[in-house]
C-alpha cells in the first residue's frame, strides 16, 4: 500500500488516467479502423458515413454478415485465444522444449498456435455457426455486414503468401545472424576493461543513426553492378547481389548490428562477473562459461533484443523495396505496390486487408513472449 507521502492526488490520477486512455485510443484507432474496413465491400469500406463503414449495409445485403450469435461466440473465442496465449502457450513451451532448444520451442509453439487459431476461427467456426444460425431464428439473422473475400483475394489470387515467405526468410536471417554475432560481441565487450570497446560502440551507433536512404544509396550501385565487379574473381559464374534475399539480409544485419551489440552489452553488464569466475573455477573454458552459465540467465535479454531485430527486418521498406526484385519482394513493399498501378477501390480494400494481415504475427509475438519482454526490459533498465 502506498504511503501518504507518495500517494497521488485525485486530480493527478484523473489527468494521467485520461491522458493514458486518450493516447491508447489514438494509437489503437487506425489499426481497429482498417481492420473494420478490410471486412467490408468497397462501397461500405469507403462510405462517407462512419456508421455505414461499421455496419456494412451493402456487404450485409449481398448475403455476407454476422448474427448476434456469431458476434457473441466470436468474441468469446477471441477472449480465450488471447488468454491462452498469455498463460497456456508459455507453460506448454516450457514443459515440452528441451533446455538447449528453448528458442526453437518458442518459434514452433507460436507457429502451431497461430495455425490452429486460423483454422478454428476462420475454418471450423464459420461452418458450425452456419448450422446454428439456421435454427436460431432472429438471433441467427445477420445484423453486421462482414466478408473475408478480400483476404481470399490477397492470399490466394494475388499470391501474397509468397511475399510472406520472403519476409520470413529475410527476418529469420536478420534475427539469427544479429543475435549470434551480437551475443558473442556483447559478452566480449561487456567483460572487456578497455576504453577502446566503449568508443567502438559509439562509432557503431553513429553508423546506426545514419538514415537508411544514405546507406542504400551506397549499396545500390554495387548490387546492380555486382556481376561485373565480381567477374574477375568468379568468371562467368559471378553472382549478382541485386534481388537476392541473402544479400539483403547482410545489409540489414550491418545496419542493425550496432544497436544489437549495444543492447546485449548492457544486459551482459548487469550479470555479475562472479558467475563467470565461479564457472571458470569449476573447470569451464570462457566459451563454456558463456554458453552454460551466462546464456541461460540472458534469455529475457536475448528475446527482447531479438524482437527489435525482428521488427527491423519485418517492417523494413526502403532497403527491401530497392534491393529486392519483384519475385523476392517482402510484404511491406508488396502492399505499397497495390497503389503503384491504376488502382480501384477493390484494390485499395485488398491492400488494407494485406496490411491487417501483416500485423497478426506482431501481436502473436508480443502475446507469447510478453513475460520475457517485460523481464528483459526490466533487466536492461536496472544496473545490477
């Protein structure tokens, strides 16, 4: 219980609470609004009346809609899905993942949970509710227009899944390399007593602070002319860097690595050096002490840093749009491509549906890893 000296006055509680509620509403509004638009027909999605966008009268008149029972059961399913993501999934991953493969267990568990949710919520549940609505009378009559045809068009007809796979390849490469190099470099710099390590990190952060447009302007000519540049070395087999996901991964890692090393170094500095000394006394080498003693303590920090690396590769637009060709394009530039041709309102709603689709993995990651993220951010904020 807070003491009287630290207790906030009622006026401050009201003002801070109102500001926080307003900020949350302002931040959540665009996500909620485009999610509503993505399930409507083009006429409803761009209707002048906000009420028509929400209710979707044209969508409902075309035979696509939700009844009262659909809404209630759908909300209940979402509630339990979110609750289990915070409680059941972490416990199951911890229970069934081997100690040395915990991160892989988290990735597999998250993917399995996401697939099960999509299958149940968008596959099994609509079929079951169709039969229930037929016998439910007024409660089964559609009152809210809703259609998933834009998602079907995006993922099946426009083959957006190819862009999704390209994003996963780039993101997985960025996260894997960044964390592998970052943990080793961060550990070495944290245990180094030299001032040179600090100034190296300062220089690295200056490089990290440069705008991506400056860096890409330097990379682009080399990528385009890479085959000619490498011809004296590889001959006729000289590879081209332009359009290759592995080359873009290298660029994104080089951009992200200073931040990753700096962040992981701060986490390692919070781990007492006595743990290293105890491991060395017990006969461990430096690498064994790092792998067997330090890393198990570091997982919250690694996961937190990995999330930031994931966001860099997942949300990047400039690097991937300029250095990847159309065949290997990732999701964010692909969505922008919907507006680079003679677009119709249908194209625009499909772009909105694609934009909503790419937010789902981010919500899933935060929900599944929220314990580790909070723990990691707390550990990084407190100097031990």
